[in-house]
C-alpha cells in the first residue's frame, strides 16, 4: 500500500499524488504547473496507460489541467469527482486545450516571421481533452462509493470552489484497511455563494494543503462591497476603466455577486449605470454551471435570493463577451467600465489584451482579487513592476494597482488549523503539501510544535508505506532545470509510442488468461505487425 508524492510538494501548483493499492494504480489530481517551477517533479512511477483511476478534488487547472495529457499518453481508466466538478471540467479542459493550440499557433507564426525552424506543438489537443472528459464519473457529495475491491471513497464539500471536495479513501490490502484523507484546497469561511468547508471526523493519514499556512486573513469579515464600490467611484471619476484579472471559475462569479449588490444599492454615486463586461467565454459558461448547481452548493445567504426568484450573479448592465470581435470592441468604447477577464494570474487569455490597452493609462485601475503565484505576470505587477512585456512589446505600468483585501478562496492559517483540528483523534501522520517552500516547512513545524500533530512536509518523489506507517524513501529537493524542447504527447510519433506502451501493458496483464485467448491475442498482434512491416 504505497503513497508517492509527485506534484505541489513545497510548491503551490501542479498537484498530484500516486497511490498503489491491491494491484491498482491511482492518482489524486493531475494538475498543471503555473508560474515559476521551483523544484523538479518526480515522474509517475508507472506508465500513464497503467493508471486505473484518478480522483479529482476540484476543477482548477493546477489540479485538473494535465488530465488530457494523461489521456494522450494512454490512460483509459475512470476519473471520479463531484457532479459540479464534472460539469466545470467539461468546459475547463476544453478551454485549456484551446489555449494550448492557440499559443502553439502564435509561436509558430512568430518563428516563421523570424525564419526560425523551431516548431511548437500544443501540450495536448482538443481530442485529448474530449477523451479525458468522457472518462469522468460524476459523484454526489457525502455518498460512499465502492470503486473496486479494496478501494472505497467519499467526497465532502470543502468550500473552495463550486464542486470542490476533500476525499476520504478507505484502502484495503492483505486484509488490513487504512483511511487516508486528501484535503484538496480548503475554502475560506464566510465567502459569498459557497458553503463553509465541512470537517472530517477520522483518518489514519491526512494529506493537506498549506497555501496560506503563514498568514492570516482579516479578523473581521472585510467589507468587500464597500471597498469595491470606493475603487469603482475613484476610477470612474478619473474617466478610467477598472480591469479585474479574475479566475474564470469561482472568483468571477463572486465578483458578479458583489457587483449586483453595488448596482442594486446604487453605491457608485454619479455612475450608477456603469457597464460590466465579462470577457471570457469560459467564465460565461461557468456562470451558467454555478446556476445549475446552486441547490447543492450555494450558501444560505445566496439561497435566500434564489428562493425569491433572484439570480444572485446577474444584473442590469452586465454584458457577456463571447466572440473575439466583441472582446476587441470593449477597449474602443470610452465609457468608464468594469472589465472582468481571465486568466486570474495574467498568464494567458484575453486579460493580456486588456492589460495592453489599460496598464499604461494613469486614469485606470488594475484590481487583483486572487492569489498571484511566484513568476506570473500578475505577481510581477502586484510587486511593483514599472514595465512589463505583452505580445513582445514593452508596456509601461502607469495605472493604479490595487488588491481587494482578504479576497481569497483559500483558508488562512487559522482556517487550516481549524480543519485539521476537526479530526476526533489525531491522525498517525499529516503530510503538508501545496504551499511555497518555506510555507510548507513552517506550517508543518507549527502543527508539530504547537498542536502535537505528527506533521511532515515531503518533497516530490517521497514514498510512504501506508500499511507499516514508515517512510520508504525520503526525497531531497531537486532545483528545477530550464525547460528544453522535447517531444510532447500530441506529436504523432509520441502518440504511437503511447499506444505501443498501452499494448505492452495489456500483454503483461494477460498472464493467467486461457491459452486459447492468449494465442488469439498473439495472432492479432502478429497480424498487425505484418500489415505495417
């Protein structure tokens, strides 16, 4: 019964954990790295085609974004997640594939102009995203699910994102059962729309996040509506736009919730009818999914509006931009406005175009409302960059740069401690992951010294035996190397290799089949080889 840490260990993005139980190979999350890659991640210990199951905590791409790559490299198992996460992944993974394709095309056009021979390929294609989506199995909150012999799971609302969950897993091997809980991303309390995180009563082992394990949110609930209204009035009085880089799923819907209140209560004096543009096809689709899942996921405050027949994330003056032409027209309209666009860390998507048009304008405000990972464009702007490069051009930063204080989908240090303290008995081991290097270390030490938890912050590659409760291998940090050009899964030859590996895995699993069936299988393989030789 093996647990190996793969991604988001002493780092914030790229979550991935590997489990091997009763002959089954499983992953909890398979996320994309964003921003600076500090440490090298250990490779998966088995070929992708051997993975039987993936358990997904939520839809954010740093937890789900590499699922299409997994499919491209031969994975044909099942992906278990909550109903709402399944709905969100159906749009988010397609969006990721679209971004991959568009960026590859842009790089190739640029290379052609500079007469470079280097050709870029997307990490994966829309076909790969569709393939991964078809493997998803939606699950209800709170229901125990028998996955296979030796594996039982339950998803619990963790309040971070629509559909987000902690995952309880009961694992049985050699007649012994161990329970491990993966926290996923633990939500912040008293946030708009979503319920507070639910606690879990028992576990032998816990793998928990530590994103904000070194800081506290405001002791009092921030006045988001009042603070946002003041920023809007100041900016509109100057004749500028308020540009909000926002995660398309989660944060955008929270901002719409606040803006509806501001509109209804007419809090921006002199600009009561200001327009709000949501310029992200993904955010528009996600907003619809929020509405579809409101009965299961919304908190009581939002549900009061729903029961009155009010959509808590829609209002007069809200304009949804879908096409690229509609997106371009936004910046040729002189009316002071709010522009909400993705991505939240300014690394891709339409927000980069809006920054190009507004960053240099002193009358405008760029308002950050979410976490900015180290190495991202958003982090650079927040930390005071005076000039940034967008689409190969230098852009002066003259706009007002502001942050909406306390706006976070992650629990702070106290919230994390409250969650781990909710277990009726202390777990045998608490593994601290999903935090910046120093934060993982300091939070694990805090849990050990101040709360008596058996906490440990593993690096990628660390292996733990869940049956014996012992470290099999303690990995050391390996600084990330500069990425070099390599064959990606979407390349035709790479696909052929992945298919061959999948065939080899099938052959290896055929030991024990009836001789007649093995002979038939061998004849089919030989026939295929003869055809192509």
